[in-house]
C-alpha cells in the first residue's frame, strides 16, 4: 500500500469534492495515481446512480444565463432528490458551471451537452456521476434549452424565479439596452403565467385540436344545438389563445394592456421572437 500524504488527499478532495476518507481510500487503491483515483470515485458514483435510478429527483436548481453580447441564452435544470442538497453552495456552483459550459459551446441537444467537457478532464455526464457518489443522491441534468440569435438580429434576456425553482430566457427582435428591462419584464410574465407559445401561430396543432374537441364536448353536454357546436368551440379556443399565448396575455404589471401592447408602447416594432421556460418538478 502506498504512503498517501495528507496533501495528496486534500488535493484530490479539492478536485472532486469527495469526502476525505473516500479520497484517501481511492488514492491507496490506485497506488497514488490521481487519474485512477478519480476514476475509482467516478465508478463509486456510477454504482450509486444505478442503485438510485428509480428514485425521483424533483428538487434542484434552474439556471438561466445569457452571453455578454446578449445574442445567446441558455437554461439548464440540475436535479437532485432533496431541497437540502439543492440549497448547498457547491450544488448551485455546479449548476452554474454547467450553464457556463452550455453557453460557451451551445450544443444542440441535452445529450450533446452531457458529452461536453465539464473541465479539462471529464465530461458533464462523468462529473454528475462523480458527484452522485460524493453527495449520495440521484443527480440528473434534466433539461437544457437555448436561444441563439445573430448580431444585429435581436437579444436574449434571462430571469431566474423563486430561488432557482424556475428559469426563463426571452428573445426580443431588437437590440439595445433600452429594451433590456422590457425583456426581463416579459421573462417574469412567462414565469408567472406559463404561456404555451408566443402567439396562436406557435401553438401545437394537437393542442388546438384538443381544445376544439373539449369545447365541442362541453357545449354538447350543455345541450347546445349540434350545428352550433363548432362555432361555440372556436369561441372557447380564442379565449384559450388569449389566456395562454404570451403576446395576447394580459400584462401582469398592468392588466389594462396585453403583453403585445406593452411592447408596442415602447417601440411599435418591438416583439418577442421566442422564449424558453424550465421549471423544477
């Protein structure tokens, strides 16, 4: 067995976050080889991940960030099992770092993000497995969303709601610091009112069909004539659009106007190009 110094144990602990005894054991088993010791700790996390695969990871944090030029934005959700872990500085810092990596690389999918390097040595997926062993809970990178714009074609603004429990990024078609407050206000609107799309054109066809079906069924149960059912259902659908599409919703800070009217009051050409909303649970 190698003679493992306290300095080596401390250095491995700083690199991985694992407990002192786990680090000492890993270094002893690896003969003092740091790379092998980190691999052993990661395997420990893999074993724990397998054991806890059926556990629910509904707690965690949501991080929303945008680039310095505000052309790009990302939202990530790092999940865990308990609120206690979610509130620790190290867990929040890990989620923040993953968001930074996502913003730097802008991968197209969650799987691609997981395969991206967390640092020079390990991928994000490997880091999550490693920290599963350290923390002792199921950890999962559960969501990743992005908005990417070109310079001169708009900006993206972030908002984190309720102590990391919800995150939003909103794309505006116009650049300029004079619209940043508007972007944040609209992002707050998304967090509060949970719209399904920017406008009715963005609502999924299956949702529209379902709302019409429900509207007709309700009218039928109310004894309305068969010939009137579709017209009544379309009226209910328009109400659905008003309540559930962002630009048509009543603006939460002034319900006398819609979100679209609020934006037009700032600039007649100002509008929302897209949004991404990620929540815990």
